[in-house]
C-alpha cells in the first residue's frame, strides 16, 4: 500500500519567495531600462566600438539598432526573451538577462547590419563588454 505524499510547506514557501524576489528584481530592472534605454544604447555603441568589438562605418547606426533592440526587449513577452537568449543562457554563471539579450542581438542580428563591417571577439568577451555597461547603469 502506498503512503501519502505530503509536500513540504516550508520548502514551497521558500521557493515561492525566491521566485517572487527574482520576478520583482526583473521588473525593477525593466523599469530602470525604460528610463535610460537611449542613453544605454549610446554608451553600449561607444564602448563596443572603442573596445574594438564592433567595426562599423557608422556608430550612429549601431546606436539606433541597439536602441531598437532595447525597445523590443521592453515590449517583449517573457517567452520571446527566453527564446532570444536560449543559445547564450549558459555563457556565464548568473548572467544578467538584459546583457544576454543585447549580446544575442549583437551576435545574431547586428552582425548582418549594413553599417557593421565585423564583430570581433568571443561570445563571452562581447557579453563582458555589454554587461559592464549594463550593470553600470542598471542595478
């Protein structure tokens, strides 16, 4: 005869609180992103060009493309965000989702833009440059 299965209330409560905390932190980051998306796009473009991760004929075009990607991120559903970063999720431990999204955008889409000559560095190197700028503005 099988025994009764009882869930552990404390464990469920802890998991629920952790998930709630993670979700509220994500919401807070998106609100901060909404306040500084254009400035962040400008700083990202400048840092990527200065660190020679992107070679471009027009830094302004790169900035506009990054601003568009950040705008898309702000309007995207959670599933779309998870889908966009799926290939990069294990790039670094405890990755910033905004940085992953921008890194994925650079590697998968921006590289094909008409004003981008080439993108240099490994995925992790590009992520580190992006994350440095993102974490400097969004906490």
